[in-house]
C-alpha cells in the first residue's frame, strides 16, 4: 500500500493531506496558493513547499485534483468523457513524475449529445463526487457541490453519468458588487437573514425567470419592504432558488450536499424549506476520492 | 389647444420636443443631462437650458415623463396603480408649476396581488406604451420596451393592465465586464454576430435556466467552439432568449417592439427567428403619449 499524498489544488486555495490506509487524513494543511497566485513555472516549488517533506518517503504517491490540471495550471490533464468512474479516471492520469506525482483529469459531459453543442466540464468535483459514493457506499446518487460554480453530478453504477454547472456563486458576486443592487445594499454581507433568504427562494421558484425575479430585489428595497441589511440574503435566496427550480430530483435517488462552507449551508436551508430530503458531507470526500484513485491507478 | 413641450427625462439622457397639434415633434433636442448628472436643486436650470425658450409662450404646457419623477429626480411623482390609462395618469400629474409644468407618475403593479409581495414599477415606459396604443389605434396589445431593464406591458381596453421588468440589459453589462466571461472576450463589442446570437437564444430556451445556460459561454470558448469575437453576441443571445422564454405570448394579441436602438433590433432578430409576429416602432411613441396626457389633463 503506497503512502498517498492528496492534493486539492483549486483556483484560490491549495489543500494537501497525508492519508492513512483508510483514505482519511492523518495530517492536513491549507495554503492561499491557488493556481492564480502561482507564476508560470512555479508549480514544482509551490508543491514542494506545501508537502515536499511528505514526498521524501520513497514510497509516497501524490495525486492532485482540481484546476492544477487546467491550461492555467501545472500541466493540462485532458478531460475524461462521461461515464467516468474510478477506473476510467485512474487510467487517464497525467504524470508529472512517473509513478510519483499524478494529476487527475477533469470530466467533460456533452450535454447536447453532440460536439456542436455546449459541453459541460468539472475539475476537482469529479474526485469529490466519487469520494462521496465511496464514503456513503452508494452507487447511484445526486451530488451537489456548491461554489462559485455549483456542480450537480448524477452518479449511476458508481460512475459519473452526467453533470451540470450553475454559475450561482459568480452571479451573486457580480450582481452584489456591480449591479444596481450595490447602491442600496451595505458594503459587506452580514449574517444570513433566514426569512429574507427563504422569501427569495420562494419568489424565484414562483416567478420562473431570474431576469424577472431579480428585479424584485430592487423594488422591495424601493418600497421599504426589505431592509438594506436583509437584501443580500434575499438576493442569495433568489439565486439559489433559481438553481433549485429546474433540478429533476428523483424520489428514490439519494441527494448529497457536499461542502462545509456557509454557502453550502444555505443550500441545506433551502432544500429543507422545500421539503427535499438530503444528506450532508464535508470536504473530506475529496481525500477519499483521491485515495481511491491512487489505489485504482497504482 | 395648448402648445405642448414634451420632456423625456431619464437616468442618462434628457430629450425634449415641441409638439404639433397632432402630437408629432415639430422640433427635437437631446442632451446628455440625465438625472444622474443634475445636482440637487439643479433641475429648474437644466430644464430651462433645454427648453426655456419654448416655455416663453404664455400658452406652453410642459409634460415630463421618466426618472425626473423619481426620488432622485426633480420631484417625486407617486406611482399610479394598474390599470392605468390616459385619464388615470392625467389625474395624477405632479405639478411643478400649476398649469405650466407637470410630471407624469410612474405606474406600480402588485404582481403578487398583495402589498407583501414584490411590486413592479415603470417610469417613462407607461407614457411610451400609451403612446404606442394611440399611434397604432390599438386598445389591446403587448408592448416590449428593451433597455437596461426591459419592460413588457400588457394593455387592455386602452389601459396598462399589468407589466413585468426583465433586467436583461443590466445582466449583460455586469456579466460582460465583471464575470469570468470578461477574460476571454474582446474588451469592446463588435458588430452583432447573428449566428452566434441566435445560437445563444436557442440554447437558453432549450436549457430553461440562465444560471446553467450561461456556463456554455465559458465552455464553448474553452473548447474553441466559439471565437472570442462572437462570444459577446452569444451571451447577448443567451440573455434575450432567457427573457423571451417565459413570455406568455397570446396568438391574437398584437406584439409591439418599441425602441430604435441596436438592443431593440436584437429583440426583433430573436422574435423573427422564433416565428413570433410583431410590429416595430421608434421613440416617437413617447411624444404621442405625452401629448395625449397633456390633452387629458388640461
């Protein structure tokens, strides 16, 4: 059994862990060294600073997932097509150092079934989604991973069958800071106002079109029907409600919310409000996914 | 018959016209003196500079529509409720100078039927919409007025019965400039790429959720399936497609597109592509609307 060094290298952060034989972290570290902060050619050094000590063991195997495998990352790791399970992903590792340091491919999904259509892609979330399956001993599930771009993965027979990306977090950020809403909202988000948030969720679902429902954030403020402090929560509810509106949630398909941050908690609040049963997992699924990929590929 | 001085005073521009007895402009002027450029207390002077010479006639009556009647404008002209026709609006003029200078009220529509719900509002477009009815001798119509916030008015029996606002233009601007799309698009929009635009319209309608369809603008660029030059047209198509997606267009209700700018032309291209019949009118409907309000109110 190799000693697995797990690396989750995203756009804005770098997380590393030394994993035990069960795929759980023995030791974890987090750095503000997302790929956007690493100069071209600087990846070996950033990697070394993060976990070079763990790599001294001759037996160590580093497996990296996330944006480090994108064009702007350490080395481009070409996308694997759907359906993709542990074996398909392990067979397509991009090796930085043979048998020592590997990058996990992202996954591409041709949602319109033709290369002329619009593809969808994930990088990093494929590993987390597969880790969720392993962790919960599931073969079929719907896995939701909130973030700047929220990913909804449908897993079937232990493979990623299809997925869809929703730009919910990014829409929130740009509307919050750069649209007319910025004029009447306080500069910083406070604590979540649960009532305002759920009012936004309901309004979005009722209205059925974000371009229209969004204007209510303006008029409620114009008519003093919402306080400036509650308005960011309302906008967040509008956006998450819009995302949830079109999900084809199947009654017998387990729904898993994977993530531990405040944003992910909001999805939980909205799902609970809508009466949709779900389970919650934290970030640890990524470690388990990387561990299983390391075992499939080595 | 009074000599009507028509004033369309919006957020970013000030347009004035001296109208003939038929409600058409005898003389028109346009200034970059939108209400955002006018300091508090500066409205009388800006008005005087724009059309003070026309107001010298003892018989002149100025009627002003648009954001000049908002809280940030010359004086707040409270909203009239729906349904609102010429008479209802003329009865609610806010007089700056008795019998000489009046501001037209905006219109409010309680879309959820209760003051606890989210209202919708227009200021300026009520006048244009009523002008469209007068111009085309219609009592019932659907009137679309594109802009930063596009307004869809439903007129019935010569009155504004209801309406809805879509933040399409503003979403385009903030996504274009501040989202991940900005990284791969050229700094300035070029000419409309009609094919890319309609591809965006179709994709949005097929997908049914802007938060998801928008990500295709990212992936098409990532996979070189769209050129950087065509990407802004595609994004514009996604947004206008999303707006058109949920309109309940009724077969026997005339659809009128009111506006003359490039944005309005795009709506025409999309409607034509979707096989929806419509008529097009320019800005002159606002003059006709102001003329009719002046006659109803004086």
